[in-house]
């Protein structure tokens, strides 16, 4: 099966972001892609919560998502919108990933589980949970000969989620992201390769890249990694583009046979507190 990761530089206008996405979807379809993944915050990359409130559309009847469904049907391929912000009743948002089937129907959704809340000495505290509500359910979806496991960006730092997806049958794991430049340079490749190796799965990571209208800079370097942890395709820059690769379910079976980590895993008791 041929898959594609789309790298974007999303801004603050959903219609402009969709207009930038459409020709890249057409390019992927013309190259024979059966499944296409876009980055985190594909349709709007907000500057702050107030700006997001002013432009985020309700999930039901969402105008840009409706158009993506039409494009999936037009191209006859799965289109996976890495994420968009969806307003919730409590005033926060879900960071939601949406998968469309080749007939244009919405096949699956996933709300990002892990939220980045950190206080770092000398820097302002960052509270993603002030804007977003974390999801509570891991999600897989059928994808031809593959089973897709869904995740978003910061999720990649939590191996338990990927272990859960693999044990539920996932052998292709999607990681749409908007990684910052410093953390991307330090951790992007090694984390994604680790998630592929430990689960014996393909990993596809579609990234935001470059300097955005909201003032942020993201790392780019979209990747497709095989179940042995080898990078089979990479956009070695932060410019928009389309990344393609052929994937083979037999390589998943081979990797899991050679290193049966999923089968060999055992439950264990956590250590107790140290005694004085």
C-alpha cells in the first residue's frame, strides 16, 4: 500500500489552509496514495485561546471538514486530517483527528489524550489543559491490509499508548505533529523510531514546518518509518511538501517475529517507596 504524509505551514485562516492542502492531496492521489495524513492543527494554527474561539467551527457541519470528505470521495483515498480544534461545552476545545474513508464518509475520530502542562525554571508556565480537554480513549481504524492506530504529537512521549494500539491490532501508527524546533532537533527522530521499534509497526509522522503567522516556528522533517525502525522516507526540511512510501504488512509480521516484544510483555508490580 502506498501512503503519504503532507507537511504544511498552517496559518490562522481555515479557508487558506484548506486551499493550500487541496493541491497536495491531489499530488498524493496522482502518485497512487491510498492513505494520506496531514499535520496536527491542519486547518488552523491558533495564536492564543481567544483567537481560536473566534474562528473554530462546531464539529457538526464543519465547512472545511465537509470539503475534505468531498475530496476523499473525489480522489478515492483515505484522508486523515491530523487534527483540528473542536469547541466543547466547557469552553475548551478537543484537539481532534479525523479519518475519512474513500467514499467520503467519516470513518474514525480521535481526541488527543496527553496534554503538555509544564513549568520550567526561568520560563512562563505552559498549560495546554487551559485550552484543550484531553481525550480518554485510544482509537484504531481499518485501513485495507492494515489497522491504523491514531495519536497526536505529544502523545509520542507516552509508550503505553502505542503499546495499547499495537496490542489492539494496529500495525500502522499515525503521529500528526507541530513540534517546536528545539525539541524537534533533539527528540523527533529518536522518539518516532523508538515507537516503531517497540511496537513492530510502521509509523507515519506528518509535521508542521517553518515560521507560522502566529509567531511560532515548527520543525518539519515529516517521516515514514518501518517496523525495524528504519527511516524509509523523510522531508529533510521545514517547507510544505508531500512524502510518499510503499508499506508492506509482511515487514510487520517479520519484525514482530524477530523481536516478539508484544508477546513477551508481562505485568508487574510497581516499586514501593524507599525506606529510610
